[in-house]
């Protein structure tokens, strides 16, 4: 049982209204249960935030929603784009889930550090194009047209995230907050119906956090992309989330509006045992909650191979390091 205020109880959601319909998923790694019988629904058009202490299972949830992990129990259905029929996610490859309209960014930034900002975004855009490697090699007309289109679209997206002046800079040379925005641009390049942002504000300064809040809100309202957001910065969460779900030790302990969550005694206890007003401040004051890196990279955890493309390899991947082909597409 959760102390949830279930929106689904009072207002029955239309099936088409749901981006994700997650039922009773349990994910175990040996003796560790990182998600324990979690059910949640995400409605189209929302900014839905997932909060909870470190190790609560937030990133595991994202990995389950994008095909990186396969929960042993439960079901996940996605209808990322309006009018889509429901597709089951569990067991699908990450690039397949991405093509269904689910894009993400990573808690540990994953860019192609040796490519330019523009090229990083083009990689995202080109996942949606038709030309295969043969027509690309031969420089066939369709490929040339698609290359022009993907360059234009990538520029547009760099402008969208405020990085147009950095288009030709090497991604690895960008400031931390810029790399986080570049990752968002690349994710948007895949033309998603929903974008999953894993701690996008981690490691950024207060001015960057404010810009990021405006950007995320804009992606939701102007661009019409639903947003699933993992974030520790309570000020940011409370200012942009329509709804919040709280995870603790792999379980959903609460769900509701920002106001309801701030007043929820279980949430307060799970975070710090302090008063509601103090939750936001205290969460921000805990340095370990701002840790950028998890202990191991996803590559190590999943044993996935590095990308086939020459300029980025997954060996020695660091927090700002390279991407595996499977992962960046998700
Ligand atoms: N690939 C994995 N192998 C073993 N344990 C894992 C793996 N992925 C996540 N976990 C464990 O699952 C729990 C939740 O981790 P995570 O989802 O990263 O939490 P959060 O993102 O909320 O900090 C942790 O105990 C973590 O060690
Ligand atoms: Mg995490």
C-alpha cells in the first residue's frame, strides 16, 4: 500500500492518454531488489517527476522503461506518440524503444566527446532517417538531402537549448551545464513523444538550474513532449512538475501534486525526518544527493559493447565519457 492520492482513482484515464502504463514491476539483481512491485501511470502532456533518496530505484526505473533492464515481474506498456497503439517494452532492445518515441538523457552524461556539438545532435536526428550506410557511402541524392535536413534540424535543436554559438565546438570541451543541454538536444533529435531526464540539473549552478527549468517547461508546453524527470533539486521539481512520484527502497511510497507531496508525512520521513518546509532545503544541502556518478558505469553493469563508430569508444567511459551504441539511442 502507498499513501498515494491516485489520480487514476478519481479521473479514469483514457488508454490513449497514457504514455506509460507500468504494472507491478519488480527488478532484482541477485539479492538486491531495486524495484519492488512498482505500478504507475504517466499521462500524456505531463511533467512527471520521480524523486527519492539515492539507491531508491529511480535510474533502475528509467532503465526498465527504455529496454536497458528487463524486470523479472510486471508489465510496461508505452504509447509515446499520440495515436500509437500500446507496445510492451520489456524485452525490447533500447534502439527499438527509442524508435517508439522514448528518448532519454543519462545521470552520467553520455555524449560522443570527440564529435562537435552539431554532430552529436545529428546522430540523434539521423536515427529517424531512412538512408542506410550504403547510400551514405555512395552519396546518393536521398542521402545528401537527408544530410542537409539533419544538419538544419540539428542547428534548430541547438538553438532550442541555447547552444547555437557552440555548434562547431567539440562536445568534450563544453562546460558541464552545456553538455547536459546538448544531451537534451540530441534526445530531442530523435523526435520523441516522451523524454526521460535523469538528474539534468546535477552539477549545474543556480543560474543554469533556472535556465534548465525554463527549457524543460518549454519542451513540455511549446514542443508538446511529455517529460519524465528524475531530479534532486526540490525547488526545480516543485516549480515544473505537474505530478510527483516518490520512490524509497524500490517502492512507490507516495504520488500526488507538488503541494500534496510537500505535505506528505511518509515523504518527509523518507527524506530526512524534518518538517515539510525543510525538505527542499535539506535535500539540497546533502552533498551525496548531488553525486553525479553512480559507482559503476552502465557499460560495466550491462556488459554492453562500445559503439561501432570510430570516434567514440566505450572503453574507459567516465561520467563525461563515451556512449555505447545501444544506450545513446535510448
Ligand atoms: N546493474 C545492477 N546490478 C546490481 N545492482 C544494481 C544494478 N542497477 C541498479 N542496482 C541497484 O539497484 C538499487 C537502485 O539503484 P538506482 O536505480 O541507481 O537508484 P537511484 O537512481 O534512485 O539512485 C541500488 O541498490 C543499486 O545498487
Ligand atoms: Mg540514479
